[in-house]
C-alpha cells in the first residue's frame, strides 16, 4: 500500500473560476464556474477534450496566467503569481541548453537555498535527485546529448529540486514515443507512491489518467468546467503490476470513454469562437 495517505484537506481550492481571453477583437470564454479541490498528497488528473482549458487552468494554478473571475487559493491564501511552492513541468522539457544536467538540476537550488546549505549540500541533493529519476552518470551531459525521455526526467528533477509542495504537470509525456511514455509513467507512479507529493496532472489520455491518479476530474468542452470527479480505487502500489489487464482498469476506461465522447464530438463540430 502507499507510504503516505491522501488527506481530505485541500491544498488548492478553486471556486467558480472563470477565464476569458481577448484577442483579435474577440473574447473567448475558456473556463467557466470551475470548482475543484486538490487534496494534500493526492495525484489528481485533469482529463478533457482538446481546447477545454486544461493547460490554461494549470497555468492559472501555477500563477503564470491570472484568472478573470472566481477565487483560487493555496492553503487559504489567494494565488497571485508563481511561487516555489508550485513547481511546473511542461510538455516540452524546459532546460538551459548550455548547462550540464547537474547544473540544470542545481539551478533552482542555487537560487533558493545556496545561502543555507552551501555547495556541498547542493551537490548531494543533485546526486540524490538524479538517482531518483534514474540519471546517475549523466551529470556532465548537456541537454542536446540526451533523448526526449531523459530530458523530461531532468526537468522533473529540476522541478523537484526546490521541493515544491505541489507538482503541476502539463502533459509531460505528450511528446514521447509510446514505449518511453510507458516507462516514464511507471517512474512517475513510483515517485509519487514513495513521496506522496500533491500532484495536478493534465492529460487527454484516459489510460494515463487511470493508471496514475487517485482522482480524475473530467472537464467539459469549452467553456471548460469540471463536470465530474471520479475516484480511482485501484490498489497501490500500482507500479509493481501491469494495470492494463485488470478488469477494473478496463471498466474505468470504458466509463471515461463514454463520459468524454459527447464533449469530444462537441469540440469537433463547434465554431472556432
Ligand atoms: N494566451 C491565449 N490567448 C488567447 N486564447 C488562448 C490563450 N491560451 C489559450 N487560449 C485558448 O484557450 C482555449 C483552451 O486552451 P488550452 O490550451 O487551455 O486547452 P487544452 O485543454 O490544454 O487543450 P489541449 O488538450 O489541446 O492541450 C483554446 O481555445 C485556446 O485557443
Ligand atoms: Mg493543453
């Protein structure tokens, strides 16, 4: 069973969140009346059709995009901008190409903790983090000498370096081939099941959402809102077993398929505004 328990205490609380973008003389209502609690220690996935506002919501939680209406709190304090409490892993690895793997991971640490821990502490933390994501021995490599999956693992290690309370992941495996993606999903499962870090994960992949999550919030087509939240009660640790053959997994997959179909059709037939 998992090491750390999910508590029902929300770390992030979104109430009636709305977001409208205005560009080229048009206003697009992307999110409307979105309500969601992200609980301490849980892995929560946002699943929904393309364009429903999943990434927009993630960026709002990350403090990179302001909301237009409603309320968004982290530990009861309004989110007004980025914070090291909320680490983001994007779809494309965000690395400094001129820095080595070790220096990319150390970058955030140096900004935040150099004064307190000093160089020796940073080197030890970098070693630990690279071990965690399976990249020991690649410390001196530069990003362009790594595969896509390895780069994404460096991004994850760099994000974990500042020890964020909440991990925000925007389709981090979207650009990877199926094989690498499977390996990365299992690595993330292992990481989550041993650290119990609160995670908000964006995906449009039903299987990925079921495999990883404690709960899945399903969004409607634009304007996006959370239309249903489903508990995934598959036993943990999941990374030790192949889940896709489990009848409960297949039942959930069918359920989500049907739940999403209507909104996916809506997206395919609706006008651009
Ligand atoms: N900066 C922006 N300015 C104007 N419109 C934007 C901006 N960012 C996003 N949008 C619009 O918001 C809508 C939702 O985009 P978003 O990227 O959040 O969707 P998504 O659910 O992540 O889709 P996908 O699954 O394809 O990644 C889209 O219609 C998009 O055109
Ligand atoms: Mg997106």
